[in-house]
């Protein structure tokens, strides 16, 4: 009878190699099917949050003072609104397009 524990220098193969026993048709490596959708959702939500902060900043006292003297809101307000719109547009486009794995 064979010894179940191999001695030094021997492999305990016993003819069972798991990778070779699973046909390649049945075994598919895990795909990141939902990764694009998650990133798109994060961009969409982040963009909406930036837009909300931008609208809130446009109603602030500092923005009112800047609008009084220059006729335009503060740079921070403008960048929050632009960044929020860009992020939300990219996120919405990614959500509508879907992932390549679908």
C-alpha cells in the first residue's frame, strides 16, 4: 500500500490535479462584469453631490460679494458646478452604455 504522506523529494499527486480535472469549457475565470457600472454610479453620485455643493456655494455670502463686484460668482462655485456636470455626464453615459461584459 502506498504511503499517503510523501517522503522528502516526492510529490503527493495521486493522479488528482484539480486544474487538469476541470475542463476549460466549464471553468471561466471570474470577470469584473459590474466594475464599469460601479465606477459609473460613483461618478454619477459624486457629480450630483458636487452640483449640490456648487448651487449651495452660489447662494453663499462670499459668492454674493463676488457677484456684486465682478458680476460673476466665485471661482470655487464655478469649478464645483463644472466638475459636477462633467462627472455626472460621464457617470450617466457609463450607466447607459453598460459594461463590455454584458
